[in-house]
């Protein structure tokens, strides 16, 4: 399909592109300066409507008596623009993350008040100004990392929630506490750095929560659901543990049901993928081997996912592979073109590995999607002579 | 066995009824999904994270099309500022292709804006000296030959040969019909061959 000239053209374009090796800092700050703070766009149509209403009322001024108009306008605007303190409509509990607040507003946190209620534990953060921009993120452990020191802080409980408050400073009475409620066991500050405050909440078990904002005074309320005794683990992304460097084939690492990563960051020249092989091994696993032309195995991540849908890196086009679960294998500082000449879509039809397709070879990232018949645990092995990454996927 | 899998996303979507970023978590890196959510809420730090992630890619594409570092930086800046203002137009898709679409079109219009005067001048033949000489005899290298293409043609070449987009995807990125894209690529390639003195391979 593509002839020599087209290959030359492709190589040339990649070479030209590589001459721009980094994003200039000055350009980065130009962009940052140019991004004007944006009002939340949800309010804009409402404001426009209110404006139109005022206009109509003013036009009507000549016809009607003044008193009537003012009340009309007032009630009209009242209907359109939500009042400053919306009554907290009880939202459903969510098990993932919540965020909100006002970006660019700074406030001091004046108090943290935990209390137990029927069906939920409530933690209220009081502010002396507007509620700053915040994130509330659930996690599967009660261990937090201190923002500045990187030291880990273990709170009481088996799960946790991290609260990040941007442009916020701690006030005098925003003390750590150990309320030992049904869900909320401990609250501790885990960061106060660069105007960003973070708090960890240790929870007895993974608990779903909801957040809402109240004013006068400004309060951020987090309710933890205690009506359900046990909840599915939160969906916080599991951290990808780094596999031990280059274990010899003799010291096989155990299969784990986690994401894998490893490899060695390559310098300027990418590691060239030469072959991808897939086969079943009698010892109870399907093995996928990615072979490279020399050098160490480039930096890689193997990420599990609950579907076989992948998005092609450059085009954004979606592909669905065979199977019911997936793995995404990504190599950084790697290239498949022009060394990899075999099929970029393989269907070995093994018991677990059903299909593997290259989903990207762009900007130094080579990625492959793997369709699996079921979710399986795996291990990765970095092998040399020739350079290979083997991914072993357990079969039933 | 299922323990530890980041699964259950579909069965237990925490944000049902809200924007659909999380439900497509299996498509988009969840961390990126949350960054986009924060950006939608006006968080400039989140926006900056996206700039850091895609900046180089956008800048490279702009440079390949514009052939001028300063103009490419202008186009990159305009791309991200447009994206910042128009985040609502990012539907349930990865931000990469969306930014790419804005960047490519921005590069073409930056080129047109900047070269309007030059084009006019050339028509009157007065300032034509500033234009690079095209000698039919000398074989040009590919870089010089690319300089000679029209920006639309270069964009087509960059999307197809550098970004490896299919003809259909490249057409979508440039908002043009597939047939137009095909003929644009063909013309561009023919011109490049002429300029570099490369014969077309038969068969």
C-alpha cells in the first residue's frame, strides 16, 4: 500500500517533529495567563433570561403601575435564579469522587465538625469565606501520603476519603479529631502546602458518601452512608505497583490481580518493537511476548479494564476486541514503525487471550489492547537476549 | 479472582444521570476523566494538566503544518485558549483527538491570516523576492518540498503520514468530505514527488 516514497515522507515528518523536543515554558505560562477565569456556565442562560425578563418589565412600565412591575420582576427573577442557599436536596450517595467549590476563591477553614446521624455520619467543614475549590476522593485504605513530605500517615479504619481544598488555609480550631463514629473513625490534616489543604478521613469500611455546599456560614458537608452495613469497595483507581526489576526466568514472580508497570526509561532513541507472540503455556497461563530490537525493555504499563473497548491513540476511534475484559499494554519511548511488520491484529483464540491489537504507535508510545475471555491475574517478566517483555495471564 | 479489578464501573456508576465521563471510564484513563471534570468546573490547574499532557503533541503538529516556530507557538496558544473556552464542546470522547482537531484547523487559519498579505504581494509581483525560490531543476529535499505545499495539503499529509490517521479520521479532523481528503492527499503527494524528483513506483 505505502511505497518507498511514502515511507520516506513518514520518517521525515517524524524526524522533523522530534526536533521540537520540549514544550517551551514561556508558551506554557502564556497559555496559563490567557485562560481567563470562567464563570460557571450553568448560570449564564439563567442570567440572560433574568435580563430579558427585566427588559420586558421595563417595556411594560409605560402601561402598568410601578409597584406591580417591581414585584413581578422580583418574583420572576426569584423563580429563575436559584436562591443563594439552596435547600440541601438529599442526593444519592456516591462511591467515587465529588468535587465543587469556587475556583480562585481563598478561604480559611475555621472548623471541622464530625457528628453521627441516623443513617449517616456527617462531617462539616466551616469556612470564613466562600467554599474553595475541593475534591473528595474515596480510597481503599486508610493510609494517606503527606503532601509535602511524602510520609505516609495511617489513620484508624480500613478505608478512607481524601479531601483536597485549594486556596485554603487552616484556621485556629480546625483540629484533628478521632470521633470514632460508625463510619468516620478519624480525621487528620495530611497536607498544608502551597495554599492547598488536605485532610484524610479514616473510615471503618469502604463507605459511599455525598457532598453538598451550604452558605451563611459557608460550609462543605460530607455525609457518609451508614445505612448499608457493607458496601462494595470504592472505585478509586488502584495504584500501579512497580514490579521488581528484571527478575530472571528462574525467579518467577507470583501472579497478582493488579496493574503492572516497569521497564527502563529510554533516552532519545525509542525502543523498536519487532515481534508480538501469543501462546498458551502448559503451566497454566497464556503468554504474550513483546520483543524489541536491543536495549532494555522500555518503560511500560499493563492496565486492566472491565471491557474490551479501546480507543486508538491518534484517531480516537473506538475498537472492540473479542472477549469480555481487557488489558491495555503501553510502552513509552518505543516505536513499532518501521520495525514491526507482522499483523497488528492477532486472534490466537486461546482460552483467555482472545485477541490482541495494536491501538497506537504515536509520539513514542506504542500501545496494544488485549481482549480476554475473563478477568485474570497476571505477572510480567522482563527478559533479555533478545529484549522481551512477557505478560503471563493465568488460565482457569 | 475478580478482587482488585477496577471493575464494576458499568454496574455501579457513581455519577449516573450526570455527565458521562465516568461511565466511559474504561475508555478514558480515570485520572484524566477527573481532570476533565475539574476543567469543566473552571479549574485552571486541571486545564494546565491537560496543556502539559498534550502541549508538545499540539505544538509539533502546528510546526509541521506552519513551518515556522513562532507561528506554531501562536497557533498552539490559540488552540488551548479556544479549548479552555469551549470545553463544553468536548463530548464523551478523549481530549486528544478533540484538541488535535482544533489545533489542525487553527494552524491552517493562522497560516492563512499571516500569509494574506504575502499572497497579495505575490500577486502584484512586487515583494516576490521574499518567497523561497522554486527551481524546477534542483531536486529539493523533503523539508523544502513540504514548504511549497498549500497549508491544507500539508495538514492532510501531517494527519495521514505523521499522526497515522486513516483517510476517514483525517477528513473528520479537517471537517472535509472523505473524497476531498483523498484528492488533497493525492495532489500533495504528486507535488512532493515532483519537487523532490522522485518517480512514482509502478504497481
